[in-house]
C-alpha cells in the first residue's frame, strides 16, 4: 500500500511545480533581435505601417485614440489626421488616412474623450492655418462622425520646442492635465496649489547661458496645469520643469513626467540629466536659467526618481492595455527622440513615491521617437518624426512564448499607506483649515521626503499668521528647518531674522548630512530673501558655523558651504580651496549621471559625445569651487591668484557640453573683475595656451577639388546613394572643415559650438533629412538657434541671439562663425523685435563639392566622426 501512494505524491509534486508563478514573466527580456534598423526584445515583432511623408502629410508628433479604435495624429507644422487601421472599420489591408477639414493643427498634444477631440496647439510661425498657441476643443455638432467645430478654450503665450506640449485624462475621468515647456508663460489668473512665491533663489549671482538660450526665462520654468472639459477652472499643480513633453498616470493614479536636460551644461556642477519625475501635487523641480538650477538635494525642490543620462525626452506611455508579458504591463514606456531609444520603466513603491528599474525596450538608427498609444488590439503603436524629419507609424506586438494574460490594474499594496497619507496632506494645499496647522507641522520631519515636501507646501497655503511663530515652539531640527524655508518665502525681514537665529541655535554637528544640506539651504533662502543687508553679527555666526566643517565633508556639502562662505566674503577659504582644486582631479565619482540609464550598453552609434567627455572629463566639483571663489573680492595674494588662474588653463583643455568653454571663460571674467586693473592682462593670459590649442582642429585643410554644383535635395540623395560604397573617412572629415561646417558645428568633440552638435545626427536623421537640413537650412530652425531681428530707431536692424540683458541695455551675438562678436544697444532705441525667418546657417556651403566629396562628408556625419563605423564597412 505504501508504494501505491507514490504516484499520488508524484502527481501532487507535479501540480505544485506547475502552479508556481513563472518568475521569468516578471523579468525584462534580455535577449534582443534586430529587424532592419530597429532592435527589439526577443519575441516582439515590429511593423512599419505608414509613412506620412510619402503622402505630403508632414511629420507626426502626437497621437490619441477614439472609442472605435481609430487614431488621431497631428503634423508638428500642419494638420490633424484620422487614421483607420486595417481590420478596424476598414475593409482594406492598408492604413487609411484622412485630414480633418478644419482650421486646426500644429498639435503637440491630442486627446479624444467621449466624442470630443482636445488639441494642445504649439504654434511658432505664420502658416496657412493661422492658428495661435492654445488649448482647443474639436466637436461633432450633428453626430455624423465628422468633426465640424473648433473652439479655443484658452490661449497660451508660448511656442516652439519649449511651448505647449501634451494633454491627458485624469484617472477618475473628471479632469484634464496639460504640460507646457519653460518658454510658455504662466497666466496670472490661474489658481495654484504651488505657492506663488517662487524666485530665482541662488545665493550667488547666476551666470546665464553664453549662447543666449533661455536667458530671458525666469522662475518657475515649465509647468503642469489641471482643468475641466470646458477650460473654465484652471489649477497649477507642478512647476520647475525644463521642457517636459509628455505626462502619464500609473496604476496608483500618480502622475509622472519625463524632463529634459540642458546638454550644453554637461561637465558642469549645475548639469542635470534627463530624468523621470514623480509629479506630486504642489511639486517644484527646481529648473532655473543658466547656472541657477537647483541641486536635486535641495529641500525646496524634488528630485527625479530615475536619471537616464542624455537625450531628448518626448513621449511617456502607461502600459495599460498592452498584450505584452506581465513585466511590460504595469510600468511606463519612455521615449527618447535624439538617441532613438524607447525605455521601459518598471515602478516599485518606495514610501509615498517610487524606485525604478529602467531597461532599453526599442532602439534604432535613425528612430526619432515622438509619441505612442496602446491600441484596442493590445499592440503598441508609436510615431517617429518631428522637426520635419521622415515620419512613420509603427506597430509592436508580442508573439513570443511568455504569457500575455492581462494583469489586474489595482493600486499597489506596497506604499499604499504612505501614498494615502500624502494625499490627505495634499488636500490642504487647496483647503484652508486653521485647526490643521499642528497636523501639517507634525509631518515636516517625516522620514519620507515627498511627505515632508507636501506638508510644507500645504502649510504655506494656509494663513501665514497662523504658523509664522511656530518655529519658536519646535523641538525638532528638521521641523525648524522646513519652517524656516517657509518663513523665508512668505515672511518679512523681522520674521526671517528670528528664523535665522533659531537655526543658528541648533547644534550643527548633531545633524546628519541630509539635514545639514537642508540647513544650509534654509539659511541660503533666508539670506537671499532678506531685503536688508545681513548684519555683521549674523555674518560672524554663519562663518563660525560653517568654516570648521569646510573641506572635511562630502562633495555636495563642501560645494554648498563654499557658496555661502564666498557670499559672506570669507577669504580664509581661498588658499585651501585652491589647494583642493590643484590636487583633487579624480572624476570617476562624477560619471554616474552620464552613465546611468544603460547608456554604457548602447551600440556604437550612441553616446559618442558623452564618451568623448568621459575620456577627458572636467572635475565639476572644482568648477563649482572656481565659480564661488570668483565672487570673493579681497584676501587674494599674487601667488594665490597665479595658482587660481592657472587652473583655468587646465580646465579649458577639458571636454564638456557645447557651452563648456564659454561658461569657464564667463567664470574667469567675473574673477578678473576683482583683479586690480594693471594685473588683469597678465592673469587673463594664463589661460591663453588652452584657447590657442582649441583652434588646432581647423589646421591643415585641403580645399575641395570640385567641380561643384547647385545641389538640390534630390541630387544630394542621388549622389550619396551612388557613391556610398566608396566613401572615405579622412576626406569626409576634411570636407567637414573645408565647407566651414566645423566653424559652427562639432562632431565627436571637434569643431565649433554656434550650431547644433552633430555627433548623433545618424541616430535620428535619414540621408534625405540631412540633405534638406543642409540645402535649405531655413526650412526648419530649432528654437535654440533661431535668430531674432531687433528693429532700432534710425532704420537700424540687428540680427542675432540675445546673450545678455540689463535694465537698460541688450547684448546680441551677431556672427555664428565668431560667437564672441557682439553688438550692444540701448533698450530705449528698440522699436520692435521678431523672430528671423532665416537660419544663421548659409544655404550654399556645399556647392563647391563634387559628388564624391559630398558623399564623403555625408558619411562622416552619419558615422558621428567614427572611422570604425559600419558606414565605412564595404
């Protein structure tokens, strides 16, 4: 009988094994396959369904879906189209596309909801549609399945690549959320859960971007706003973004955005990589112009939850509705336009926020991703295009062995308690409640940073008189610090002085590092916002608090202490700081923000500009020190100055973002202003060797042999197709210089910086795109490089880019080949200004080249300056 039980036991064992969850289904697929020019995880199939360019329908950047499964898309510079997919009310086996016959388009955001189509329009040129930037509702008045009415719900003062972007539906289906870039003004009449007391808030003067980019943009940067379906009530919910293009809610009803970096700033202490952010109500993410960006560690802004290195963020798609393996059903798909990469971000609750695992999902060269959507059939449909590039509609399905059973979209149990607490607190960001002041203060020292932040914002939205004196009752250092931040933002100088005294009574040495950073920032804000000059008593107390800890702490602590001691003109820090700058050249600990997000695993076409910088990386910590010391007026000896200015010589030989050397020279210029006039020329010359060496790339140029011709896009593409099998790297590099491309553009770290960096051009541009950009550069001009025409009294016109502005004067860079050549004029002489329709790039620079020389140049551009590129493999 005992042996008879064996089959039964064995059957139970088999049943037990078969009932175990398939752990592989909860893991990313590591094996990848390449189909054409696109790489996908094994088991996924990708199809190119439609090419708008072949039908003169422009370059598609936005997408939504109606209740019949039809798609709506918009050309960035043109019309909106209805797309009927095969098998969905479409008997043909091809995609059917029809243009909406309405004066509406240029929509970077589209949303279909209950029969209506919402469009967030981003308009920056005069076009046939003649439509202004704004939020529009498109309706079908008679129910014939044809939209026939367009109504503007609100106009926006913003346009271009940093203008109005996307619109999405809230999880409860009761409201809409819009995201707008940092060149879009926030209307003054909006309600706001973000206290409207934002400022530039930097303890030292901000150095603006030497290229002029965003120099006129002030706090608080890009923003998110909530509204109803008729656009009657508007509430600002999030600020401090650079240029978030898209937003999405996850299964917990939490909002996320994918914010862009400023790649010009790479290598600088204020550089912030592209990042996935958790947009809690009332959040500020700390974007400020130039060097003024807040550190992610500052308590008055929130950090990203995942850094992805470098790129150009576009679409963000919640995975709900996709018939994919379960691992790919609950997170977010993250689109990067410039590197042609779609990531998948798996979210894991961490307190009231999240941690993330980011893996590469799809990549291609070129593959300029714009946006996507989950189709009714469970496939992922996505678009490529933008900036008039060749555009396509793709479909991604899964046909592999893993299960695609839908997972339940229920809120995560993990973190539920913390999220609910934060949401309870967020209620009081819009609701006045005098009996909840102590309740809100009780969470100012919560261990969860997002809860602390939400509690402070809620407190600041209460009557100031009810909480301004609470700092004197606080026994918790962290509560006192957060109350001091709030008082700095809302109080008067009397209250700020009391708060500063309270902080300075705290035992600095008893604080942990994160609290010390918060402490320094609170002191900074109290001093920044104080209208009266800081007293000598306060200056001495601050010096006595911070000086003993200087250069014996972490990098961020040392950097922040250096800032405030420089502000206080504490000359004792000059000598030890210079010694640190001379001896601390280690940069390995600074590389993480450039190597995150799988950038180190990308193929040869990716990340070359970053890799070049990493080979010759500046020490951004030392740059921070140099910038702070540049504001110290006294306490310098000739020996210290000589050592300090020799540091610039070494710094200028390093590689960084495209404004790297200009920022270094700007810092040097501030320091030189503190040097006695007779000595300035000598100290300025100490960096001359580095500047002379920077021009060596343009030596030994061989001029084109020709004969040239007036190249058209058609003849350009035909020439390359004919000669691509025998292209030569060395001659292509020479043509890059001889055609003067290198005067304004750089490839692989070599060349000028007045125009776009071209190392990654092959990842997003086809040969036809490159031809159009070179033959007709004025057809599409990036906002970052667009000139402005300034019409002055006396029929004088100045054309160029604004690089500096004072109360009475404007300074404009007027020559892209010599960016340092500027013109100044008085504001009172300015009659009007308008964007120039002409690119700074001349249109005929390649007309001296023959077919082979042109082909060599194109191959050099596609290769990103890499002679081992597959472009040269016959």
